[in-house]
C-alpha cells in the first residue's frame, strides 16, 4: 500500500517490530536495578527481554491488584524495595522504579515517593520512571522519558574536562570512526557514552564533559536538561548517511570548538573512502530493490535519500511514523522520488502481506520480515554508526547481506526483540 | 513541573453546586479589574468555571481540543481571554458515564505545562477551580507540589457541604506534610441555613482553620449570571461587588501579598 502518509489505524505489530525498550535502555545505568510496579501481565515483555539479555537478576516486579489500584500503592513500594535489596548480592547505587500506564490514572505523587525512598534508603538514588506507551505521540514518549531519567543521575560537581558526551543513541559509536580523531584535532577529549561504564562512580565522568552531542532525537530533552542543570552545552548532530549532511555536521562541530574549518582535521580521505565504499556496494548490489526500514535507521527517509543519491534502487521506505528530524527527507522523497513506496509498517492492512518484495535487499529486520526479502543487511537503530565511517559500515553491511539469504528469525533473536 | 515562576497559585475547592465557580470568577474579575494578570483554570468536567468571565460563552476544553487536534494542539486552542484580560482555561473531562475525570485533570495540567502556558501568559495569580471532594489523585493534583500554594474551600452551612469541606481539609493536611499547599481557610457562601455562621465557624475550627470571608446570599449574583457575567463586571457598584472585592483582599492577604 503506497499510502504516502501515516494513518491513525488499528496497529499491526510484526515479530520484528520494536527496539530495545525502556527496560533494556534503563539497564545501561551502571550499578542499577529496576523495580516494576504493575499488574503482572504488564511485566511480560520487559521480563522476557531482560532474560534474553541475561540481566534478570537486576529486575524485580511488584504486582499490584485491584485494591491497590483503588487505594493507591505508593505505600507498598518502599517495603518492596526493602525486600528487593535483601535479595540482591550487592547494594545497588541506583534503583529505577517503573510504573505502568495505570499510574497515569492513579496519579501517584512520584516526587513525594522519590523523597520517601531517598530518606529510607540513604546512598541509593531512586528515579520513578514510566513505562507508558500511551505517551507515544506526546513530547515525552517512553524512549525520551527514560533517557531523561538516566541522565538526571549525572550529578556534576567534578572539575570540568574536555570530554564529549554522546546522547540519544543506545550504543557506542564505533571506535574506528573518524569522529574520535576529529574531536581530538579540535582539542576535545574522548567521546563518552553511558554504555561503556560499569561503575556508577565512573559514569559520573559524563557530568564533567564540556559538550553533549545529540546524535538521536531521544536524547535531546535530556541534553536540554543537562544544559540547564549542569551547564553542559548541547549540539545536535543527527546520524546521517548523506555526505553533505555529514560535512555540515562536522563544520558545526568545528564552529562550536571555535576552530576554522581549514584548521580542523582534514576529513577528505574519509569522505573519499565513504564514496568509494558506496560505489563498490552499488556495483555489487546492482538493481536489487532496497527496502529501507525504520528498525535500521532513526531517519529512514534520510537514509533512503542517501541511498538513492548513491545510485541504489530504493523500492520502499517502511516506517510507523515520520519523526520531525526526518520530515525534510520525506518531503524530498515525495518530490524527487515519487516511485518509492512508503509503507506504514503498523497499518492494519499490512497483516495481509500483499506487498511482498521477495527479491529485495532489506536494510532493517522489520523491513525484511514484511517484504519477505531474500537478503537483509545487519543494521539496527543506527547502532555504532556515525559520520563517514557510518557510511562505510552501512555499505559493507549491504555487501555482506548478499553473501547469504536473510535469516530474519536469527536477527530478531540477536537484536533481543520481543513480540 | 511548573516551578520558578513568581506567581500566586490558589486552588478553590468545594462541594459541587456550592458556588465555587461563581466565587472564583468574581475573585478573578475583581483582581483583574485592579490590573493584575489573572488566569483561571476550571477543573470540573462540566467545564463552566469561566463561563461568566467569557460573556456567558463556554470555551472549548483542553481535553476536547486534545481529542480533536492531537499533537497539533496550540495554546491558542485552549486558553481564551475574558473579562479584563483574564486568561480562561477549562480542563474538561470525559463523556459522562465513561472515562476518568481525574486523569483528565492530570492530562490538562501536563498539556498546559508542555505548551508553556504559564511562561507565555506570565500570570500574577492563578486560580484552580476544582470540583467537589478530593476523590482521587487527579482531583488532588492542584494541591500537589508546584501547583497551588494555598487552598480555600467554599462551603455553606449545609451538612453535605461541610462534610466535603472536612474531606478536602483532610487531604490538604496530608499533602501539607510533604510541604505542598496549605489550607488558607473557608469561604462561607451563605445558603441562609439556620445558625449558618456558627456551623461554618465550628467546622473551620475542627479543621484547624478559619472562615476568611462570608458571602451573603444576594439576587445580584443571579442577575449578573443571567447576563453571562460576574457581579464585578455586570454590577460593579453593587454591594455584592464590594463583597467580592473584600474577599479578593482577604485572599491576597492570606496568600501573602
């Protein structure tokens, strides 16, 4: 179905649908555990996800029943935390208390709850988090809200240094990428990401950084909060696969560092390598139609535009929505590439599987599932990808995808997706 | 949470039909007529709190507009300018018989914050006109941290009204332990019940509070409402306009300025 827009319909969710989810994302906070407060059925998805990640010892559930819902359950949480702590081998530094959408009806006073918990369990940081899909479409959906909470744990107070935080993305940028040397060339320090820290103390290093680089939209609110609270400025540098956007991003970074572009590290060799990788992949992929999917890219329309500009044959872009950061590219596609099908992956009619493209190469597991693609490139949520190195990696993955038929089931498992 | 804006935030509670909206609207009108920037937020699913500040017109509610416009909702869709520049908002509620009115209030408050309503209008004083008893978390929202600093309860000498007042006072006391809103006092809206002054004064004392003002029963209120106005607007020289003016003085005094 070439809807060209996003209709508000009954949703279809494929087995390849979804991302890391708030539970896995929150688990990146070092030395943290999570207590979920919800009716038991609401815990299923997170529990399976965390079992698959072998982190189940860090997760506990306080199941609430009808009478708890009627009377409010905030007084049940401190004793539940107490029991959870008794069951843990070591005292955590952080407890994330998750409430479900049910709490949006109950209206628990979460500020007061946090105060109570902090007073009762000194030395442990508590954050009340929401797992509430009803906030999807609001300014603070679950993926944004959890990052706000994660970075609210940065306390500041250390001597500022030249480190740079990377926010929004859920995995470290590949250490082989040019961004690291570029930052060094501007006199900036290491690129810091929450996932690399194993101790809460070390994680606090991120509170000393001089810049928050927001490379995915889910981190923008958190960056704004860090700017207000700790005085760390922010710069938006969305992951892009278009050479001109990549260069524009680096130029803005150099400007921020007050370095003339001519004096900044020369990225021409990287640009040339990216272009060569694209030409090589283009030659190998040939006219095989590509399915570009939002499970692979934060900005699938931007990625599709990039691939079209490199000369690939993009047949379909698949997404559940178009985020504001990607609207410009959707508009470009509609004007310059109207032949590209835009498939709303959560549209109720998708379940008919009428638009399969069995000879296609899908970039993104959900795209591969719905299209029944013969090939699938291993790219998930832009993870690890940024800049010219990101383009090179994407092109390598396209080539690698042709080496063997897609194994979508294996990909779903490896990405830790839960239906 | 809306914090850091220097403004007085006052919640007016009371049993349904006791005259909260009439009292609150006249308070808003009296203060706005003095040149203060006043915002009145109706927190009642029947959404008629601000009607008499809007020339008798019921304004679209936050929840109705949210249902209609979704993420495209703008501040202009939910905040309307009434008598003497008062900014009027109605939270609204669900279709009668279904849904959750308390959640409606929470959603409306969140939306006002998200759209930066307080920063945009920079009110000197905000009145939350809240329905009836504190029956759930949603209706307690205006008492909580970051919202009202003072709560006034409108009551008559009728038993059900006093019973509701006692419940509200109890909720305010519970929240007060957390450093939230404090009970400013009871506003006696007379129904000419026998021995009314003594009954309300005793109820106030039992709540550990006081009667801050007595509003007599007067035809002027009905006359003004028939014109879709507050007494302050329709009959500015009447004795009732004077009563509301003095009530405004008392409320400001209790609220600290």
